[in-house]
C-alpha cells in the first residue's frame, strides 16, 4: 500500500514539474514575440550625442586649471 502512495506522489510531482516547465517555456517565447512586435512598431530612438561648444570647453578648462592649482597649493602646505 505504501508503494502505491509513493508512486502516486512521484507521478504527481513529475506531472507538476512538467506543467511548470511548459508554462515557463511558453512564457519566455511569448515575451520574445512581444519584444519583437513592440520593437517593430515602436523602435527605440538613437540617442544624439551632445555637441560641446567652445564656451563650454573653455569653462571646463578654467575649472580644471583652478582645481589643479588648488591641489598644488594644498600639497605645498
């Protein structure tokens, strides 16, 4: 009697694991299809690289020079 209960338990365990496996495989496939469909109708826009102006780079150069001068003075102390 005990053997049949263990056998039935193993059958249900294997059946449950197979059902979960099939569901997860189906879920992954549906998500892949969904991504393809969404990218087809709503493609991602390519980011535009910001252009640096000379005023910005000049300000950046001044800031860098000020930081270097401050660090140099601090190390002299």
